C-alpha cells in the first residue's frame, strides 16, 4: 500500500519511545539492543506480510491505481522492501534522541511521518475506497466499493491482526524497559 513506509516509520519511532529504557542502557552509538531485535521481528513477521498480502491479492489497489500492478512488479518489490525496512529505520533514527531523552525531537520525527501518512491516505482515499483493476479504474467501468467486498474483509482482518501484533510488540518493549 502506498502510505505503508510512512506508517512503518511512525511505528518505528513509537517503538523507540516504548523501548527507551532498553535503548538508554545500551552503549552510546550502539545499535545492538534487544529492542531493535524485537522491532525487526515485528517488521519481518507482522508488518511486511500485512503490506505484501495486498501486493499479491490486489496489486492495482495496493498502488492506488497510480500504475499498472501487473506491469510494475519491480516497483512493487521495491515498495515492499521499503515498507519492511521502514519500521527498523524509524526505530534506529529515533534511538539517538530517545537515548538523550529529547521527547520533543521524537515527537517531531514521529509526527512528521505520521501526518504525512495521514495526508497521503486522505488524498488517496477516493482511489482506495474502490476495488477494480487498473484498466477498470481508469476506464471507469466494473468498479465496486471496497466496503463489503473480499478486499474490504481482508483489509479488516489484516488491520485487526496488525493492531494486535503492534500492541503485543509495544507491550514487549515496555517489559524490556
């Protein structure tokens, strides 16, 4: 999905804040914390599959009909890898201000990516609320609303499971701290 890397980056920043005590215990300049391992596992086993399922099932919708999903496989793979790396990247970039206990800098970092993701999602909402192929969307035929479709139910369940995984990861990071 198009805003997924921004959402992942925001989650990484949030996870850095939740694991702040574990980060503070680590050596300055070191990235070898247990929190980073937990966040990387979350990205690999929860966030990346949640993004990739839409690339497999509805590639045109996942790209918000900006490109033909059947012809832009390389772009989709790059987007999936970017989404996968966005969570640990947000965590790593927020680690220094977290270690220094500068909450204002962490909030700015998370808010910038979070608000960008929200703005992008709102801008693309008319496209993301329709299920179709690239040709159907641009030809204005054969479209159906996402709500009530198989894509809508998949979206519901993926967000539900991702929400549970995010809450569990947050709780695990708090326990480490």
